[in-house]
C-alpha cells in the first residue's frame, strides 16, 4: 500500500471509529463499522497494513472491537467469521489454551481455559488451539466447540469496557482438525503485532492528553509545560512511543515469531513508561474518571497480558539467548 | 552495489582475512595499541576496496550508497576489530571535508583519512562550552588585521578533543564574529596539527585512558584556503555532522553493544535471574536498533535529519547504560575486583559507558530538544 493510500485509510478508520461513538460504543458497533469498511477483505489482501491501521486506530480512540479474533483465525489458516470466536491464552501467557487428554483423543473431548473477546458472547462456535498433549505422536490441533458447552463470563476486571470474557471448557465434545506445528506460533506472532499496535495507539493517546494538559494548565503564573521536570517526563514518553513504533516497523518488515515477541515486549515497556509519566503530569485531573486518561491506562493494562507481558516475554527471550549462547541482531539495513 | 550483496561479500572477506585483521596485542591493550590497530585495519580495508564504498569518486571512493560504509563500520565493530568510538571520527569528519573544503583539498586529504595514513580530530568543545556550543570563544582574526587576508591567526583553547595527540589535522571551530554573535559568528578551519603554536595536553579519563586532550592555540597561523565553508558559516559545518553522528555512527555503536551482550551471554550462568537481566537488555537493544534502522532508511531516502534524532540519542545512551548495568549484575565483582585481563576490559568499558548520557549533547539537552521541537510544548523560558 502506498503511503498516501495508507494515510487516507487510517483517517477513514479513525473517523469511522469516532463516528461510532468512540469509547462509549460497544464491540458490536465498531465491528459493524469495520466490516462496512471492508476490514476482512483488507486483512486478506494487505494483512500488515490492515492490522497496523485498524489496531492503532482502536488503541488511539480506546475503541472496543473483536477484530483480534479475525487476526488470530487468519494466521491459523481459518477463514475469519463473525459467528466464530477464538479462545485466547490466559492473561500473561501464550501457550495454546486448549488441551486434549491422551485418553480422550478418540472421543475428541477437550479442556480449555482462556480469555476471549466480546465475540464469544454472540458467536455460535468457539475455536480453540490445543496443545500437542502428552502422548507420543500427538499433534497440535484446532478444535471447534459449540458455545453452549462452554462457560463464558464477562470479565469486569480493571477495564470492563475492554469486552474480555473468561472461557472455560471441560471435557466437551469437539470437532478436531490437525494443525501445522508452526501455526500456533504464527497466530501468537500475529496477535502480538496487533495488540502491540493497539498499545502504541493508546500510548500516543495518553501522551497527547498529557501534552495538551501541560500546555493548558497554569500554575505559579505559567503553563506547567514550561517546567523542565514536566517537559522531560513527556520527552521520555515520546522516546518510548517512537521506539515502539520502530519495533513494530521492524516486526512488519521482518515478520517472524521473535520480532513479534520483541515488539510486544517493547509495547509493554512503552505503555508502562508512558502511563507513569503522563499520569504524573496529569496529576489531580488524571486521577479522576472525569478525564479520559484513565480509560487508556486501564486498557493498556488489560492488553499487556494478552499474548504475554513485557516481563514474561523478556524472560523467555533471555532463556533462549542463554540456551543458544547466541545474540542475533535480527534486523538489517 | 546492493547492500545485502555488500554485507555478504564483506562478511566473507572479513572471515577470510581474520588472522590478518585481528588485534595483535593482548587485551585490554593500551590506547596506542587501539589506534595502531584501527589504522592498520583501515589500511587493509582501503587497499582491498571495502573502505572506499559509499564515498564519492572525487575523494578516492568507489561511490554507492552511504549505507555501505555504515555496514562496514558495523561489521568491524561487531567483530571487535576496532573501537567504534575511535572509528566514528572517520564518519563525522570526512563528510565535513567533502561538503565544505575546496574540492582539491578534499581530494588530497580524505583518502589519507580513509586509508589510515592520517588521524584527524574535532576541535569543537571548549572549557566554557559544555552543551552550549554556540558560546565558543577560541578566536580567529585576519592575519595583518584586514580582510581579505592570506591567513588567519588563532588563539584560544579546546577541550575534550578526542585523539588530538595522535592527530595530523583538526577540524576547528573558531569565533570570527563579535563575542555576542553566538552561532552567527563562528568559522571552521582545517588546521595542520604540526603548525607552530599548537600545544596538546592529554586528559586522563575516569577509566584511566587518555583518549582526549586539551588543545591550546597561541598565535597559530592558518592559510585562508583552509577555511571550511563560508566566513561566519561555521555553525552550518558543525550542524552538518549531526546526521552522520546520529545515523551511521549509532548503527556502529549498536553493533558494538550487541557484541557486548554476546560476550556477556558467552560467559553468563544459565539461571532465571540472568535470563531476566539479559532478556531485558535484549529488548532494549532491539528497540534501539529498530529505531536506528528507521533513521538510516529515512536518511537514505533523502530526508534531512533533525530534532527527531534526539530520540535516537536518548535510546542509544539508555541502551548503553543498560548493557553495562547488566554486566555488573550478571558478573558480580568483575568490574569492581577482577584483576584479570577480562576484568580490565569490562572495567574500562563500564566506566566509559557512563559518558553515553553526556557526550554529543547531554541526555537533558536531548529531552529539551524533544520537548520544544517534537512535542510542541513551547519555550521553557
């Protein structure tokens, strides 16, 4: 996609999300808007740009949609459908959320525990990737279960508006298809890139809010933006945001599991840095629900656990470096 | 030449000539050893042609994208063949001569710098100018008192002049306007360091190395045709260095930092705490490398680099601190108490790393620039 085309599309998506009511609009409303804009066709034809534009815009507007399901399904090689929801790993983890007990393979019964977007509340069917299991020759597989056999509860948590649901499946009958061994890794990578874009959008939004506040808020006869202590906090926040955007560019140019993991780890670090500085600059008003800052803070906290937190990913990468005794540079000029 | 072909060809050549290129001193080596090693490596690279890619033909180069020479600098840093801090002087000073010197002068001297026949230094900072370069006061007046002069007489002092004691030439900033003229009254000269009246007094750094020096100028006469750029146009010369310092030099520094993390991972114990520390440093290095890559691509596409490179500067300084902080955490006592050769190396490098947030504009100056120019927070006055 050309730069101009991409910018135009980004603007269209932003406007559409704003017109749909922004943060107040629920997942279904924004899903409808995005479907109208051709989200699924875009995801199919230009996945990188589609994910970048839509998830950045969602993060920036604090919008809630269920498009993460489409990203994951498409990476798994399944055609995204609005009536099929995906079970995501539990908070802070990225292992396949499902499991087939060795003695149940013949009976095709699965267990699963994880999270889901708001799509789980309206879908008829749940897709769950299951672990290779314990038995010899056991392969990862993708299972489809009816929503009626799953326990699905809306998560209130820190951000009820995020639309996440807790899903539990116990010994349920499932239609099972084998899955390529690398498919889950691809799904995690795609999910991480998408969520990291959303966190980048949210981080930009926090910085914009804090910057505007610093320029407007007058103390001791001058805008607080003139105080170096305030300026330096906001400068640090911008450094973090720009680093994340660069890591996402790298993950798009060199798409693989490691660059996606790194982008998600940088996203977690960035969101924390930006939130801490911006919350301090916003001070009293940022501590209230009268100011929109809190929505972005809470959303970023919720998103940090989707497909692994910065700390967990960094630890995992560190284990890999020590195991291989190699520090790859990954991206070249 | 395509950059990927260059990278692959260079890697093969470096492998093939490993023994010839490898340092011939035992670590940590003295600064004399490091300088001799760098000049030897440059000479081998120049003779084999690798050092000439990315530089224009009229100064002895073979043409091609400047990214080729960025790759070269990174490749030799990644193999520990030269110190990127010393090597970076090529990357910042050769372009200055190419852009601002008489063409015949540039054609004469740039090949001598590239081939390791000469060392040059950068006479910018003064005792009175830390982060505020435009307040410099080293004075140049027309010889005989009137213009047009055949020469200029320079009086004053420079400080933090890296490798001045090894240098054959100096790119020098002088005050030619009134004391209040700030950046509008500065002129650059290309000065031979053996000119009578120049005294060099090396300074010992916190790590025991005498890498930089005070340089005194007492009635030093410089020919008028050694002026770089226009009279009073020295600020443009100083600022022209920024894009190189913030792109190719950073890419080389990043290669060096990855190599440091590799050396650390080579010897670190395999436990959870180490994994956490190493993993976090790796994430931070990757974010920096990703950012610097975007900057190099923008430069190669013709963008003018400006205030946004302050972000690269903050990231490179933070990552350098992070890598050496990781060294201290993972190898307890090595920096503080280990008297083996490797202890000496880690100690010297650790102490040097503390300069990362100070040189080239302090971290605070970078944040001021980011706040004013990139975040539109207005003036802080």
